[in-house]
C-alpha cells in the first residue's frame, strides 16, 4: 500500500534498492546531497548532479527533464552517509523561473519492480526555483523517507548554502552550465498516464512549517521560544568512500591512510551491524561485536536498540540517539499539525462554497454539502492521526529501551543507575537538564541533553510570568522551587565530574536560600560557605574575575604553565540567588563579564532570579539575560527545537519527593574531594 506523505511525514523503507521517480510539467534538474549523521555536507564531492551524476549507491540523470528516475542502492551508500537529500531545481536558461508557475512536482519512491512505496506532491511553492523534495535517512539500522518540500527563492545557490557548502555559488554555476552546454540535454515533457494524473491529484498536500529552519533568536524569557542546538561542536567525519577527492585536504578533516580507506570500503547492508570504531584510530581496540538485527519485514519498523546511533563511545551513541528521537518527534508533529491545518482550511472553503451556492439554499442540499465537508474533514484528520500515532508508537518503544540504558549524566534522578554511583574518572560529553514534551503527546518525554562544558550560563526563573502552572503558586513557593532546581542541577554537575575537577561557589546576599542550599552546605561540597552581604558578593566576584583574567592571559600568551601556584584551574560554577539584590553597579558589571568571558575559561553562572522583578533596574541587565539559557522550576513552553521551531514544554530534572539520592551522591563527592585534596 502506497503511503501518500504530507510535508514532514516519514515512512519506513523495506527495500534497499529503489527508484525515485519525479514528474513535473516542465524540464527540471534533479540531484542529491549526501550528509553525515548531523546532516552536514562536507564538500562538492558529497553532491551528485548532472555534471557528476554518480556516487556510490546513487545515480541521477545527466539531463534536465520533466520525468526523472534516480537509482538508489542504500546498501552501497558509504557508512559515513546517513542522509540523502533529493534536490529539484529549474534550469537557469529559459523556461519558468519559479515553481509557482508550473504544476506541483510529484515524487514517488518505488521498488525496482515499480511498486510504489511512498509518494509526495510538493505543494505550496511560489517564488522558489529550487526545492529539497525528499530526505532518505538512516535510523535504528534501517532507512526511512521523509517528505521535506523546503523551497528556496534564491535557487540552487541558496539551497546548497543552507546545506552547509561554502562553495555553493560555484557548484550551482557548474550544475547550470552542465545543463546549458549539453552535458544535461533538455527533454520535452512526456505525456502522463491517467494513473499518473490521478496519483498526483489524490495526494494529500498540506502547508506547514518549513523543515530544517531554525527558530528565531530571542531573549530568554521573551515570548518567542528559545532555540536549542543539539551539537556544541561537530565531531570530525570522513568523506564518503569512493567519492572523488577534492584538491587538497578539506577543512576540518584529516587525510585517511589508503589502507584505512580500504578497510572501510565495504558498507553494511541495511539492518546489519554498524562499525563504530573511529576511522582514524587504527590502534584502538575494536568495539564489541554488535548482534545482527533481525530482518525488517515490509511495513514493519526495526526493533529499537539502545545505542544504535553513530559515535565513538556508548555515551556519544546514546546522546546522538536521543537527539535523533527529538528530531523525529519534532518533524512528525509538524506533519500532523500541517495535515490538520490543511483539513481545516479545506473544510472552511467547502463550507463557504456551499453557503455561496444559491442552489444549496433550497431543500436539503446545503445541509448535505456541509455534512459532506465535515465528513471529509473528519476522514483527513483521522488519517493524519493514524500516521502520527504510528510514529509515536515507534518513538515510545524506542524511549522505553533508551531511557533505562542512559548513563547517570543523562539519567533521571529516579533511575537505578544512581544507586550504584561512584565518582567518575572523566567528565561526560553532556548532561541532562530536564525533559521536553509536546501537547499532542505529553507522555512521551525527550531528555534535554546539553553539551559540556556549558557554553552558556543558566538562569532559573523564579517568576510566574510565562510558566504554564506558575500562576497557581505564590512567589515564595516559586522561589523555593527555583532554588531546589538550582541545587539539583548543581549536584548533578558536581556528580558527573571527577573529584577536584568542579568547584562550586554560592552567593546568597540575604540568606534566603539557606534551606534549599542545606544539602550542599552540610555535605561540604562547596568551596566556601555561601557569601552573604555586599562584602561577600564583592569578594567572590573579585576572585572569579581575577581567575578569568589570569587564565585568559596565560592562554593567549601560550604560557599556561605560568599560572600562579595555588590557582584553582578546575571548572567553576557560581550560583547566584535573588539577583540583583545585594548587587551594586560594579558587581553587576563583574557578573556580566563573567557571563560573557567566563565559559571559555571554565567559569559558569547559574542565576536564580525573577526577571520581571529585576526589570525595575532598567535595560542594563538585558545583555546579561540574553546570554543565559532560561530554565523554569515548573513546566513552561519557552524552548524551541532547531528544526521546525515547536514550543516545547520543559520540566526540570527534580529529585523525587522523599528521595535521599542527592544526599548520598553528594556525600561520595565530598569524600572523594577530601581524598583528592
């Protein structure tokens, strides 16, 4: 049965050898870009187009035509490739200059026997002259297809730039020149069969958010959601095996020895084991053999496995898998919302048409037309929900496997992994700050993982503004919850670092956070008792500011070994309670300096404050708020994903009521710190 996709919807692929058939009302250029696990296209050798029509596992047409057949062999695609984006563009010489002037392109993924597996009609295009039609991507050892429909008014240059290619303009010119010079000969449109026309007319188009776009930037606490980014730094990737080498080494890559390339030249078949060994660590011990996954039956999804994403370690695989789940849920929800919006819009048009038709004002014809419109609406919504529930079922099954397997840095406080806690010997690559979910599926929680060391400070908002249920709590209760959140996050950061590698400072000018801070004080994990009063605030800020200055000068001068003896070079976390109470202009300036310059040399901020209350101090504090990531002690929908910009509900990683896990963990941290010093 063919899956008629709408924008953002995905569908599993049960075959490795496929054809992608494209039908349009005018000659178009077809191509594809190859991306790694992060979607990054690393150079022109990762692009297949009419001027360079073949790469391992993929071949496109050399000509511009109204009908294309692209050959795909997913089993032959190099291991480094995890995403294949199918591109369509209008030729630059002659003909239409925008997709809005031609029939909507129709794309179908078929088996070699012609059986149609999934189809997509790319609607909603207007001034765009290039479009990303489909994405084939690797998930859980199998491949899926996603309808994208991302158009670009700037043509191929803008599209390739968005794919991350620095040579986008030159490559776009190369493609258009290949078409114009006869390397890709234009073909007159062929007549479509009635079946082809019917397939295109019965597809279910739905306008929706542009896929792959980033959410708008905004200040923490602003109405627009604050975007999250999955990767602080991109791990290096190798170019696809068999791709033509670029002139000289590419930025961010290391030349791979010939024997290493040969060792990696054989790509696994779909569903087979994945080699997670680092391609440039030839002396590293090979990872334990992965059990062969059972073959995926047609129409079924692969069985979820924890840690089946790419990575050099299990922690990195789980980290990448969580972000893959995050992206899949974001895009599936976008597809569902888009389909519902389309159904609503269609019903409104049909109801308006029924009311405007004079023939429907006599007898029961008007009622019948309205009833038919509502029935069609219910059918479309039911179909969209069925597809969405299928995706939710897959992600829920994956979450049930992944959550228990998470290491303690990624795990909730109620995970049994904390009961066997031991102070680690090295810091993790990321830490869990809470959970994220959407209103359509509140029971499916995605861990909010943030890379370490923190690139931005954290602001725990103790105000009720914007919180989904903060309005039902008084200011004292909100402040208590905010401090509990800050202490839980600080305890987690201490617990996931080796002994002596993380130092914790607290500024509590009026002593209002004494009760919440008690676990940190009693266990002795603080560098010093919480600073109180103006003198305490000035002392802590002066010492941390001096540390930032000294380390910056040593790093810039290339003399890191010349730091003063006794200087604490470990990562520093400063918790500031009740800001800006107890802060004068000089202290505020120092705090802004620490927020801007501190993270690069290991000094991080965690502030507990009510921004609305602090607004009385004027716009001086705005740059400080903007530099921090806002978190809340109660559920709040202020965070956005980087793919479609949904507003996600954030819930903090709080300790279960009555649990002593934080106390037990901090006791071990304090004991290890005593031995270290």
